[in-house]
């Protein structure tokens, strides 16, 4: 059976392929960085639009690998490149970005609510008598 970058078959074994813990860690690390930089929406739009070209993108990563290793310290680059050959892994990356973005949103919402409550309590404790030194 022909398998390659344009194989769209339904080989169940390949579809259910799980990632190694190291690969899971790489996806989490990249997803958290994207969310930390507040680039989740552009990253999701980009990944969704280039998902059909994931194999081609991974081959471009192979081309740029010598430059990346010369300029940056990114030891997981080749592992990430191999993962991005498969569309399922692009989808996994998207799901992780969405998950971490939702967590960051909830965290920020909670932090803002606490800050608002703190500001309200500070306003209530303000006294003109204290300001004038009569208290």
C-alpha cells in the first residue's frame, strides 16, 4: 500500500498512535510559550490554515535545521520536526494551545476579580478625618 505525505487512508494503528512522554513535553512546552506570549489566536489561525501542508512544513524545518542549530539552543527541534509530519500532531498542538489559553484566561479573570475586590476595600477604608489628621 502506498503511504507518504499524501496518504489519507484510515490505518487505525497509525491514527491511534500515542506520543512518547518526551513528545508530550515538547508539545506542552511550545503551547505554554505561545500562550505566555499571548499569541494563541494567531497561532491557532496559522496552524488551522496550514494543517493540510503539515508534511511540507516539516520538510521546510529539515531544510532550516542547520541554521536553527547554529543560532539557537533548541535540542528538541528534530523531534518536533518529526512530530509535525503528521496532521494528528498538529491537531494535538492546537488542542493544547486552546487548553492552556483557556487556563490562562481563567487565571487572569480570577486575578482581575481579586484586584478589583482589593481596590474596593481600599476605597472604603479612605477617610477624610484621617487625611486631615483628626483621627
